C-alpha cells in the first residue's frame, strides 16, 4: 500500500477545512505537514510495503485511523462509516460486500472495528452478511485497555421490527451484549424476545423507527463515543440524510459489476449535497483506500 495524496496544510485551501485540521490533529508527534480530521500521523497500511520499503504493521494502521480527540465543549461522539464500492458504484455483489473486497481491505476493516466502541449495522445487513459478534484481538488489547475500552466492540443493530434470529451467535455468544436500537413503538413481544436472548434494547425514536441523531446520543450516553457504521446502504443513507456522519472510509474496488446493485447509501436524496474533505488516499493492487471528513 502506498500513500497517494496526504492532505496537508499546503494542499488545503478552504479555511473551514484548515480550521478543522488544526482542531482535530491528534496530540503527540506532528503528522506530515498537519493532518485533516483524524488523519494519519505516519504512513499507514496493512499489507505490502510503503515507498521506503517498510512493511506497515497493524499498529500503524491503527495510528492512521485513530479517532480525533474532542475539544472541550464539542460533541464527544464521532461517527465514521466504512464501506466498499466498485468502480461502477456497486456496494454489493450477489447481495454481499465480500466479493468486491480484498485481503488488505479486510485488514483495514478489522482495524476500524478494533478502534471502535460500537459497530452500528442495519438489520437487513445482519441477515444478508450473516453477522457474527466482534472478537477480541490480542494485537489491539493494549490499545483498547489504554483507551478504557472493553475487549471488543459491541454490535448495535438498527431495527424497527426486531425481526431477528435470536439463536445466532450474535446473541448467544457475544463478548459484550449485543445492542438493538429501535423505536418506542416496537412490538412488546419482540422486545421481550430480544431481552430474553441477552440483547440490550435501546429506544432511539418515538415511533417504530430509529432517529439517527437520537441513536448517536443514546450510544454516547452509554459511554460509546467512537462509533463505526458498516451500513448497509439504507442505514448509511439515513445517517447521511440526518447529518450525523462525521467521516467516510471508502474502499474503491477495481471491479465492474453492472447490474442493479445498491450504492453505498440509499434512500431519499438530501436537499443540498453535503461536502466532505479528502483526508488521505492510499493504494494497493488497484484498490483505493480513501478517507473523507466533514468540512
């Protein structure tokens, strides 16, 4: 993997982005010319070698994707999304994202999970991707302990109907209890079934559905401030429309699929397109690993 375009103070021209750069640069040794929100402090990667011949470690990937530290008086929760898309915009092939991914993409995927307090995912994605509980990884144990985190992130499922298979390992054998974000009008029998299965049901809406901003606040209230969503497209579209997404980590896969596969974000269009700033761009074997932060 090699760095194609690190955003620096020299390349940023918009003053709003520059101000955010100064605010969000992590404490410690300075990055390459100053970093945009949450940007790498040193060359990241996960498989292969940097231009100088150095093989990137998981620790360096984790440094590259470290969550920005909030300043006093600012919102403490930071919501990032991690998605993959083909060259022609498909977020899935045959209903799953794995066929358009790569080994390095999965290393980045695993690192982003290891940095998060909670992984937010839509119920349909849980069903399609056969989601399992997040696992503890020895490589990140010291980092998580230093950050005051548990052994593994919780999985938080967004579901209005709670139409879920509670016999799955996601409910029967998670390291930390699985969360279900739903509305106050959810069917009481399904709520009872979820709680009986060991899940923690969190109300984040007055009706059947979940209100994205309220979900973020509810998770922050439980101590989960490093938030990661892995979609699917419908959920990501709702988060975008609600204006609660802070960062997008998008892998562009060098594949063409045609067909009618979903984009990374679906649902109604926003009234005004939201502008994000490029944080960094990495490449390996034709795959592009991009990061964009809210301006």
